[in-house]
């Protein structure tokens, strides 16, 4: 069964610090991996998408990495801001023709001033 | 920008009531989804639809049904609401074509409380 595991479950950091969120998956055959950001009281919004051939992609202060061999991804946030406080969800899709991705349970990030 | 609109942000209903949650998307997307989101469990798929009048069960369909009479609208129905259906409900849509590379676009959710 396809699974996506995220760690840590929650994280508290000070404003201006960097942090890294982890995602391990067993989805096969792999198609792509997305990171979503979900602000409190809002729906998730896609931050990045990575396909098999990509191993790094940036979106402003967010940098996602993918190691398709070890089936691991990370999301690195640089110089955190208060607005980064949110839940970050890793979502992996297979290439078997399904439109149904597999969701991780998310990492809750709190940035303190 | 894609907009997915859920009819209510907050809803309070009583046990046994029939509850309708409505979702409308404005980007002519073929695929629509209903999820529930609970603390510590993440998003779980209830039902999805690839086309008008078409529906497929997700991981947790028990106690729910759906309706898709028009392409832009996907309704979730709680036939007889129970307290364990208190949750955040999220609707999403995505485009077909290019397979799973299409992102899902989410509404802002309906927080449903069953008393």
C-alpha cells in the first residue's frame, strides 16, 4: 500500500532561523511529489512539484529536494518568517494512471518572534 | 486563478439530520474530490469524481454519498449525521490530462460540528 510519512510531527523555531522538514514515501511507480502549505483555517496550497528527474527545486525561501533512490524528500525553509507558521503536507502521486495522490499527515510549523 | 468555493465555512447540525456540503469550482476541471481532515490523521479521501454523474469511493465513504449533476459542482451528503462526522471537510478539483502532474486546488474548508 502506498504510504507517505512525514517528520517531525511538529516543530517550533525562532523567526529568522532555518528549518528542514522530511518526507519518506513508498509510492510506486513514482510520478511526482508535491509540498503543500496549509495556513490555519485555509485549504492547502501547492508550493512545489518535483518529478523523477529533478532533485532540487526552489520557490523563494522554500527549497525542496528529492532523492528518488532512497524515496526521500525534504523541504528547507530559509530565514523563517512569522507567516511561515502553517502545516506542510507532502503529497506523492503514482504514474499508474490514478488521479488520487497519497497524502502525508503533515508537519505543523510554528515560528516564534 | 482557480477558485474552489465551499458554501459554508462553519456549520452546526444535529445528530440524525441530513447534511449537504456544496463545492463549486470555476476552472472547468474534470476531477473533484471530497476529503475530511482530522488532527493527527491528515487528509482522508471520502469520494471523488472524474466526470459528471460519475463517482468513486475513496478510503472512508461509509456514512457519506455524493452528487455531481454539473461539471462545476460536487456535493457531499451526510445521510444521517453522527457525532463522529464532526470534522473539517475539504473539497478539491484538478484537471485531467498529463495524468497525476496536475495539482489539486482546494477550497478553504467547511468546519462541521454534529451535536
